[in-house]
């Protein structure tokens, strides 16, 4: 029976090329937008290079100092000193790294200034992250403790700064802000959308201008704790919270007389969400807006397709009348039209898949997002298939139900 429904649907497609074009255009365009959007969200929040361990990482990134009445507030990253005491000392994680937020420096090539994204890290950074070293190696604890002027740079900066094509640049010097640094490693760069790993140059935190000796609680550093396994995440959060609760009030008060300190070890999505909406009502509003956007992306095209499908199915009223006259139940007719619509939607989904691959390829190769690596992986593909089926069902069930309820006499007159 299923194969017969599909054969009928194929014949209907061939019979009316104009309706077929309108239907497939609407389906493929909508699904292409959804597939590319899903791929971009996976790119933002998924565990990908070089943050391959994001699914078992906790981010200690935002510190909030306030008073009981919340009349004054100070929010921002923590200092290196604070994170060394309360994050680096954690016993449960496999490893903990401390890295600076993004900063900028300048270098010059043949008199031309190049603005660089720079990052200061400890040696553990290279164990927590999954960078691919194209040449050389990372700096270690010895480099850091001794304050050596060494750096790891990206392949893109290597190609810009050094003119020795095909030759190693390991051991060569690069001048940044008037200081010579020895290049000891070349890595494949991180996409610009991964703020905690994206940079052109990576310095040991003891390098000049890192400001790691700041003695206050707030500064410009974040910590990332890598769990041995995802099941260890609650234990790490509990251990960190216990350490924060033990901080004496005299240390929290500081110069501005705060008495409340809020800082959490959060999974990446929670950290991202809390950056924009910390209060429950703000999160509810954000979720509502997201649901509305998704409804517009799926619902409005589905409504348009309902109208197209009603027009297409109305032309088959006499077919419905004949089938009813020979005893076909309404349920059988209902499922026939739903399956036909899902079949047509799947064809549109295949077209959308090809178009999505093309758009993603253009985005990755355009340079709009440095080192962009958008892809349609297995998870994105499954979500896309689910959206196709849901879209086909939503846009087909109403016209199918309407036509299956037609009386025999009315159907034959149509």
C-alpha cells in the first residue's frame, strides 16, 4: 500500500509541473535555511576543533560582585590570582587551564601594521584543548616559570609574517609590540566564533603585558576545568562552590564594600545563556523569542504550503469520490495524502541538503568567519530529517483531513 501511495504521488508531481515547482521551491528554501541555521548552532555550541572536549568542560568565566540590595554591581572576568587559588586547586578535574580573554597587539611587516588577536595561557591550555600542531611544539611549565619570550602562532600568521615559503620558521623571531619572541610552534587556527581559543598568537601568561600579577579578585582571565568524564561535572561544580563559600567576607568586600560574590563553574551552553540572561524571567523571554522565530520559520511556510496542497488536492476530488464509492474509508484517504505530502517534502529535503552543502562550502571558503568549519554532521542530518518529516506532516494533514471528509456526491461533482 505504501509503495502505491508513493507511485501516485510521483505521477501527481509529473502531471502538474507548475504546482510541483512552487511546492518544491517553498519546501527546499525553508529547509535550506533551517539546515544552515542548525549547522551554525552546532558550530557555535558543539564540541569541535580545537575545543573537542567541550562536552566535558566547565567554564569559570564571569564573576559578579554585588551588595544585598543590588544597588551596585561589578561583573567581569576573574583575576589570574583568584583562579589560581580557587580553580587551579580543584582536585576532581583531570586538568584545569587559565587563559586570558581576547586582547590585541600590533606587529609590522615591511612597514605595514598588522593587528593581532593575542591570548595568554598556562601550559595546561595545550592539554585541555585539542590544537593540531603543524610544526614545533607548545610551551611548557619551564618556559612559563622562567618567563621566556616564546610564542605559538597560527599557520595564517606564519604565512603573513614569514616569506620563507615551504621552509620551517621554528626558532625564528617575530617582533610584537617592540619585543622579539621566539616561535616554537605553529598550530592550525581556531574559528573566530570560539572566543576562548581564537587567537593569532599564544603567549605564556608570564609574558609582558599579561597583567597576571593583578592582586584583585577581578581581572581578565577565565578558567576551564576538564572533567575526566561527563559524570564528574556535578562533583567539580560542588567542589568549586564549596571553595567559593569558604572565601572570607573581608576578601569579598574589597574597596567597594560588596558582600555577595557569585561565580559558577558552568557548562558552555549555560555559560553562554547566562551571559545574556541571568534571571529566570530573562531566560523565559529569550526562550519565547526563540520559539517564535522557529515557529515563523516552520509555521508560515507550512501555512503557504497548506494552501498550495488544498488547491492541488481539490483537482483530485473526482478520484476521491470514486475511491469512496468503492468503499475506501476516510482514514485510508487521510493517510494517502499525508504520505504523499511527506514523500514530496522528502524530495524537497534532498534538494535542500544539496543546497545547504553548497552554502556551507561558500561560507567556509569565503573567509567571513576565520577558520570556519561549518558542516552537516550526523546530528545535524538527523535533525534535518526530523524537520523534513514534521514539515511534511504539518503542511499535509489539514488538506488531507479536509478532503478525506468529503461526501461522495460532493466529491464526484468536483
